[in-house]
C-alpha cells in the first residue's frame, strides 16, 4: 500500500432537511481494499456516489491524488463504478460493452479491440466476446462489468453491492475473483455491501457506518472481536450483549466472596454478575458499561461450570448453517443468549426445546465497552 489516494475531509451531504452523510473523515490508501458496510440508509452508497461524482458534497472536501474533486464531473474523474444492476448495454455484445469506455476516450478501434479482448481473457470469458448480454449467466455478466470498468486501467474501482444478485455459490467464486484481481493489479477497491461475510472475506479495512457517520474503522478481526460501541456489537456477528453497572474493582470482594482479579472488574447485569478484563484505567464503581461475548466464544454444559462467568438458560430454538448450529437461549429474566456449536458437539448434548443448560465463557473473552 502507498500514500493516501482518497481523502474525505469533513464531508456532508444533505437532501433537503435530511442529512445522509455527516462530518465524514476518512483516508484510503493507494492499493487498499476498503469495504463500506452498514444498514440501509446509513450513508454508504451516498459516500460512494460522491466519490464517483454522481452526488456533490454539501460541505467539506473530497480529494483524489491530493486534488480537490468536488466540482469535477464524473466522466473526468477516472473512478469507474460497478453497479448492483451491472448496467450493461443490451444492444451491444460482450466485446462492445467492454470497449465502450475506451470509445468514449477516443481510443483507436484496433487498440480498443485488443485491450477489450485482453481483459475478457483475464476474466476467462473471451470465448463469449461476440455473444449478447442476455445470453450470459449472472456470473459471466459480472465479469463483463468488471472488464468494462478495468479496461481503462484506473487507479481506483468503486463497487456498489456488485454480488447481491448472484446465487450463494457464485458469490463465493466472485469473491475469489475480486480478491485476486485487486491483489494482482494493486488497484484501490472501495466496496459497498450489506454483507458481513463479503466485507470480512475480502477487505483490508472495513468501515462501519450508521446514520450518516462512521461508527468504527478497522480490520475485520478487530471489528468482529472488539466492537467500539453497542451499535457495532449488534450489527456485526452473533454477539451476546449485556448492559450493567460496575460493582467491584480489582482486589475488592466480588459477589462470590472472592477478591476480583487484578486485571478485571465485576459487572452486575439483569442476567447475573460477571467479570470482564479491561485495558488502561478501569471504570469506577457504578459506571454504566456493556459486556460483549461472541456466540462462538461461549459454551454450554449440563453441569454447572466452575468459572466466574456462567448463567442458567433455556433452549428456545436452533439455527442450522452447514456444520455450525446456533442455539438461541433465554435466562429467567428474559435475557437472550446465543451459542454457536459444531454439529458434532450438539449431537452429544441430545437437546430439545425447553432444555435447561449452563452457558459459560472465559473472562478474557468478555469485551468491555464503556459508556
């Protein structure tokens, strides 16, 4: 990766009285794969459209290669975009679709054809060059759209939910195609998606947005394991989220009449009292905090475990995704817990709806969010 290629500096976008993007500060380096993710209406697509030149910022500045581009029209930005709908021309064949951008740049006909065929070959669909678009499968059309965007050799490629219309097996294959392309070409990819699996599988950094603002930026692992706030914890992954108040500091007597370990605090929640590790200065007694425990970091047993963090819960339902099963459970006070197990682990428990079990997790796996 290199220097900052794209800079959003205090960028805002208003549509009448509605603010779609507010005070956006973001730097994207040359050669980086960045995914913008968040719920519908969070501002991620508007952010992409402002970079593409399809929407004009209401405030702030967008810089590309160090130059302000707020007023630069879309066709002069060299920021090609792959759309969710692909937007291929049905009246042109595959090769002509790929050549289109080069034709707009007045590239000579023979060079257009050579470059188009080269990219179709890279996408492994050169044999379909004279076919019409409606004769192609969804995955083949996706490759045509990518070839059309990349044939102009841009330094950056914008992708707006490009895989959302594909079948699940094709999505996985196209993720591999996109990742290999980005790595081999060294082009900056900015990728908008609703899909956590897509963003986490491909991106160097993930930007989580909510209500027009950035909620967290980081690597997939960092965001998954260390959400910065409750919104991110709820939006990403299968997390158990417990709100509570700090009850005891390190060295003070805990609810089990034992001293709280030096690197932990004790937190009282509606479901029970649990311990959590902290970094830096611990929050004071009475402070409101949130505990986050990944569903894959919790376990269930029939016998009460000898651990600091455990609670009795009843099995409500199960969700099967291949070899992984998620148990949905509920404590006496109505707190929901989710626990992910391998199918072989679940088989040993011989569970059914209404079964009571102990849910437990390590103190080190309890992520602490301070208010």
